[in-house]
């Protein structure tokens, strides 16, 4: 797709991944419309700081809107003429879904339906949307593969993301809408989310507070640096899925279809112990953390690890950043942004 004329809608544009994606696309000359409701799930000032950077670009338009606003979303699609839509807006977070389940239904189910309808009625060429590694749920087969069954979610957040994949398939089947779902694995980096472990730990350690380490630190995560995530997303955007001619309805593979539908993992392909991540952070900060060892949290999973074979084969995706490189970059940003 020639970037000069490409019109792209990125929802969640004031969010962590959305901001980085918009900036990359704007640098490449695309016309980008960002949608965000700037909700207060975490510090709105951080979202506004990201947005202020995007608003310096001529080709950027911002719509302050909630996905669940049906008429507002419909109007945006009618006037936008979007070639590609990347849906990153969602009510995020596993633990919060135990406290406020309706927020997930509104944004991730109703909101996603509005996105699908907008794409369907306005000839959008490709819908790329965020799923999550949390869909693997109770599955313990490592590394997680897009060919695995994901029918046992352990949080409502995960269930809504699995629902998005099912809804997307329906629209790919009924209306020929090309859709690609991306299961992101623990994304971190500059401008990251304050509710994520790396951010929480950095803040606490610098303020001399103890950090909460769940499951007594016996956790593993596939920490994926933001630049690698963005590389994966932009590759996916350019690759419009087609029906898989080799798809077998007698032994159906969950990651593709006879319809123009794909699902990929985007991870770092390196499973790290949480305690090792904390060590790298301590070394970077030059401060030892006080650890508050806690039991496993409801809705959490002990380990995540991405099998990225299909996205590597289809799109040449190869993550490059280790936590030894990525964590210092995050810390540098954190110190600059918060003057600490």
C-alpha cells in the first residue's frame, strides 16, 4: 500500500501502543486519524503528553470519542474514508476486570462491534485489531501457539479479546472484510502504561517503596519491546489476508480460515523470569528493590511465552530487543519524563 495516500484510523491513539504506532505511520507520510476517549483508567496527563507529540504532525487528526458511542463512531467512519483501521482502543488490564466488568463489555464488545460495522459499511480494506496473550488462559502448553485451543479464558478481559477474534471471523465470513488479530505479549518501553509491572516497579524503587511481586516471583513473561511490536503491526497492516486455500474444515486450524482472516502472536520469543526482569531493573537503577512477596492474583497466569513461527514465516517478523537493552531505554525515558 502506497503510504502517501493511505488514510489510517488508529483507535486508542493516546494509549501506549497506539501512540507509538501513530508516530511511526506519520513519520512514513500516512494520514492518520487518532481516536481516544482519554479515560482515567490511568493518568490522563500521560495520555495528553503523548497526544501533544502527535498533534505536531500536519497529517494527524484527533477525534475524542468512545468506541461505544455508536452514532459518533458511524459518523467518523462515514467521513474518514479509511483504507486501514487499527483497533487498539480497549479497556485494558486483567486485574481491573475483576472490579469493573461492565467497562470491558462496553469498550471491548459493544465498541468492537461499532468498529466492525464501520469497516463493513465504508469499504475499509483491512481491519487490524489487538487481541491479547491472555486468551491462552488455562492452556499450559508452552510456547503458546496460534494453532492451540483458546477456549478456557481465566479473566473477563481475556474472554472479551477471544470474543473479538470470533466477531472478526464472522465479518470476514459474511462480508469478506479482511481482518487480522494480534495477540500481544507483555509490551513495555518508553511512554509505557503505568499499570504495568515495569512502570510500577520503577516508580516504587525510585520512591523507596516495596514492590508487590506476585506468586512469590515465580512468574514468567514474554516481555516484548515496543519497537518490535510496532514493527510487527506495520508489517501486518501491509499484508491483507486472503482466504487460506489449504484450510481444512475437517480439522480446522484456529489461526486462519477459508475467509480473509488471520490471527498472529506478537511476542519477543524469549520467556523471562520475573525475578530476572527485576534484577535487570535494579542494576539499571543502581538500587535494590524491597520485595513484597504476594500470592498469585485471581485471573493471572503464571507464565506466557509466544510461538511466533507463523508471523515470522508470513511476514518476516523478528523481534530484536532483549530486556537488557529495552529496560534501560524505558528507565531513561522515565527519568526524563518525571525528572527523577
